[in-house]
């Protein structure tokens, strides 16, 4: 089973993980956002529904994805394009969409705001 971790991570932590990966140390699969605001702006409730429907599903066409989430094709296409553009999902050579993970783990911490 391939699990992706969706996280909020600053650039320094991301660089550290990349350096470790280049040294051959396994890092797992990550989708990182620089802030909570960017995560929530990118992964709106409708887009979360797409990821949920695509997790473990293999490649899938936009129409089938729209049917699975109970939304109109145009809206699903718009959300899917946004996810492709930011690198969360991919397109196959035949134009289908793919989220190549069997599970999603979300990991971030919220701390007290500075006064």
C-alpha cells in the first residue's frame, strides 16, 4: 500500500527531506504546502472529495469521477485541472486523471499565534 502524507512544511524542512532522499534514505511520499492557508485554498471540500474518490482507484476519466462524487462534469474538470496544475494529481498519456496512492495521511500542527 502506498500512502501519501499531505503536510504543511516550511522550505527548510522540505530541503532537509530532499537532501536525505538524495543520500538514498527512504522518505516516503509527501505533498507539501508552505502554509495552512495554501493547503485549505488548494484542497477545498470539493477537491477533497475528488481525492477521496481517486484514492486507490487507478486512472479515471473526468466523467466517471464526476459520477462518483455526484457533481457536474464542468465543475469536476475545473477542480481537477487546479489539482493537476499544483501537482497533487497527474494526467495519464490518454488524458485520464490519476492519484497514485492507496491512502492519504494528513499531518500538520496548529500552534498559538504570536501576540
